[in-house]
C-alpha cells in the first residue's frame, strides 16, 4: 500500500472523473486504474461492479478479469450462490481467501464458484437507503 499522499491523489483523480460528467464506466475504470496504482497489478488487476437487479440477477457495467473469458458486461447475469451474492445478502465487506471460500461452501452459504476461483477476493456492498444495491469486487 502506498502513503497517504498517493491515496489522496487517487481519490482526487476519481473525483475529477466523476464530476466531469464521466460515464459510470469511466468512473469505474478510473477507480480500477487507481487501485492498481496503489496496490499493484498482482493484487488489483481483476475488478468489477455488480448492480443487483433482483432475483439473483446482476448488471455488470464494468468487468476486468485476467482469467475469465466470458464477458458479462451490460446483460443481466445470475450470480446466485456465488461470493458476490453472498456479500449482497450479508451486507458486509469481506476478504475471502481459499480457506474461507471452502468454509462457506461446507456451511452451505455458497453452492457454486462463478468464474475462476480466486486466491484472494474482496467484496464490498454498495448500500443506499439501508438496502444493498450492488457489490464492488477486487480479486487476485
């Protein structure tokens, strides 16, 4: 992780794009670039936003992954039983490694791996008005 000045500059860069009438994709791309700059590509190269549509379906306006060849961008996509939906249901940010992932499967809280398995996976719920509207994900 970088120093406080680097983090502040990253936030300024994201803010600039967001107030310049940038599209959601442009803002998300800037967030992704800044995370890679702060954390390194080995930690933050894979990044997506999943907006909850209901009935386990999500719209994914921004998606970058080194391994997955499927491109789920801008079409309803089911993430039922996977980590993204787990974060939506719990409403809590969580870092999930392979051990925790297997534990969640054993407990029956997950029942499938959507896409490629990750060594480290971080999901953060997007909460507005007390409801989870989506999940922001960074993974290795």
